[in-house]
C-alpha cells in the first residue's frame, strides 16, 4: 500500500490497543482497551474545525464532531459529553460498534489518515460514565399521552428515551426475555459487554421509561389492540428474517442460521443454561457471508475452540484502498479486518457454495464450493472448479430480507413495499398513529441509523400527539449514506 509519508503507520499506532490474543481467546470480554489520554488529545487536536465539516454529513446522527473534538483537546470532558448527547442518545453503542462513516468523510482523509473520531467518541462516554456524568433526565411535566414502542433494539430505545423526556408515558415491548434487541442477543460480548447496555437501561428506567420483556406483539397482544390502548405506536421490530441458501443438502444437520448460533452463546455468556447448544468446539466451521454477522460467528467459533474456521464470500475481495469510483467523501467498501479476523481462520473470496454434503447419519461433513464467475452480471459457479472443504458446522450469515410481516399485514392491514412496511416521510404508516423506525423500516442496516431513525420517528410522534415538537429530527426515512 503506498504510504510515502508514513501516515498509515501513524494511524495504526494511534488506534485503540487490543488485549493480547492469547489472553483474549480465553474469555468473552471486550477486545478493545480504553485509549490513553495523551493519544486521544492528540487525535482530537488533529481536527481542523473545518468551515464545512463533512464529518457531520457522514454521520447519520449529524454528530457535532468538531465541537467535541475541540472540547476533548482542551480536557473539557463534561461539556464534550453534553455536546455528544445532544445528537446521540447512546454514544457507547456507536463508539464501540459503528463502522464510522464519519471518518471516511473527514477532510484530513483527503491526503492523510482521518481523525480517529470513533475512538474520541467512545472515550468521551467512557469518561462520562466513570465520572457519573450520565444522569437521568426525567421530564418536568407529563403530557398524559401514552406511546407503545415495540422492539427494544437501538431504534426502539432511542425513540423511547426521546419521547419519555418529552413527557409522554412510554412502554417498550420486547418479545425476548431481556431488553436490548440485537445489542443483547446478536452482538457478542467481545464487541460490547452487556453491562454497557444495562447501565443505559438503568438511566432510562430512572427517567420513567417502562420495559415489558417477554411480550410478543401480534401474539400476546394484537397490533390493533395495542394501537387502541396507546395514543401512538412505534414499530421498531428490526429486520429479523434471515436470508436462506436453498441449495441441495440445506436440511442436513449442522447447517444453521447465524442468529440461532449467536443468540445461544450470548445467553450462555449471560449466565443462562442452554441445552444442546450449537457449538463450534472441536469442529471444522464454515461461515457463509462476510459482514458483521459473519465476523461475530468467526470470533465466537474461535472462543469455542473450533478446529478450523473458514469464511466464504461469493464476491470479489474488496480493495484495501479507496477505489476511484468511491471518492472522498463517500464511505467506500473496503476490505475490512475486524478483531475476529485477526484472531485466525481463513477468508476465501469468489467462493460459490453449491451443496452441503452429509455423512451416513445425516450430519454435515463438507461444503462443496466452486469458483464464482460473472455471467451477464450474475454470479454463478464456474463448472469444473468444484471442490469440497470439510465442515462439521455451517453458519449462514447471508443477511436479512426484512421484518416479519404477519401481524402487521393481517391485524393492521399495513401494505409492504420492497419487504418493509410502507411509510411516509414522517415515518407514519397508512394506519394512523402507527410509525415505523430502524431496521423494520429501512431493512438491515446499522446501529447508528437505528438510533437516528428512532430519534426522528420520536419527533414525528411528538408532533402527532402535541401538534408541534421541539425534538430534533436528524434523518428522513429515505436518507442514505453519502454516495454517488
Ligand atoms: C450479529 C449482528 C451483528 C451486528 N453488528 C453490528 C455492528 O457491529 N455495528 C453496527 O452498526 N450494526 C451491527 N449490526 C446491525 C445492527 O445490530 C442493527 O442494524 C440494529 O440493531 C437495528 O436496530 P433496531 O432497533 O432497528 O432492531 P433490532 O436491534 O433488531 O431490535 C428489534 C427488536 O424487536 C423485537 N421484536 C420483533 N418483533 C417483535 C414483536 N412482534 N413483539 C415484541 N418485540 C419484537 C426483537 O426481538 C428485537 O429485540 C449487527 C447485526 C447482527 C445481526
Ligand atoms: S456515530 Fe458513527 S458515524 Fe457518527 S460520529 Fe460516531 S462513529 Fe462517526
């Protein structure tokens, strides 16, 4: 990689430290350590306070990055968290888990490494928690209006916090036994320990948000009954339908969706007993699909002492550097190396999976793959290139096709468009008073977008209930990352 001025080395040195692999493999604790104060100040001080800060645009929340960089540079941590919380309810989630599209649009990034914005962000909130600066903000008066938020992922939580603070009485319904959505049962502790989530939930409870876990809306309470009981409803149920791979052998034992596997291990880490847990221990594991879900499967399999871990991707390997067709300030698709990848395993590109092969008792024993070739823009297996790779456990991390539609269609008659409930610019559906936010509305996405949509939907619900709103609305449902 061309780096005549050694900028990339500088950036590597300034990224957060990771605990040594030998120690990490033994436990489920977060991989990243807190950054040291001097490095953070230096990074924050690199911010140029641009006249037109493109990083605002790159961040779906419109985080006021130059402002808090400057405050951190000056050691004003308390003011920094206030500016950060002004646009982001949960900087600990984004500071640990966001892919940081803001850094792709940092002006410094034109000719040198961008400011490590995400690292500054997480340090601000870590410092705030450590100093008890994160306090509950209960409303001064109640409006007497009630809102049901269905789904307790980042979208539902952000909406609930905004509306509670605006004085509405908010109940968050969650069908799982614990609150948190994918932050609880999707994302492993080595990326974000659950105590981080629990601290924030405590603050929300102290503000007055009510949590109702173990309630499946559409089943335990119908959607129409819920709407009748509350003045407004926000559907923040996520994008939970996994993309399948209907090829020969799909039904052999040992081929699972990634979420079946990850949820079980997250439960075990939380102290639950899981009978017949799907585990990678002593197995050759093949993970189909890249992305965050695939990486989480890889990291989990390593911690369970898999014999080998192979990650297959059907497409080409993304480039290491920004390609010409994705110039600054867009967020380019680059070859990503997460901590889970560094811990081991093999990554194979242009690998089309054509069959799952089983042994005599019906358990998966191998995956037959072929080289991918592009025919008329379609990716197809190239004949004559087939080969087998051993597999005792196969995990499908191929993304999600959208939210579950049953109850919403049958009980509220909500029309679906392109796999998601149709909604207007104000997040409202055809059913008056029912709004949709987060992955349930935009399809599989990111935590930062979920928080942004939760905040924006909350402001629209507030307007619906009160006729006007003071809550900020950072994004519209159609907003997308900066692209060409
Ligand atoms: C394994 C994995 C790892 C990821 N890692 C990252 C990452 O590192 N960084 C990142 O930015 N993004 C990541 N993502 C994506 C990110 O987690 C999602 O975009 C985000 O959580 C979406 O938030 P949400 O609130 O819309 O929905 P979710 O977090 O999916 O929450 C929806 C909740 O609604 C509940 N629910 C559904 N239907 C009902 C019902 N009928 N009644 C009651 N409750 C219901 C569900 O149980 C769930 O808890 C990851 C996704 C996965 C699957
Ligand atoms: S939320 Fe994500 S995009 Fe926004 S400032 Fe933080 S790391 Fe950057």
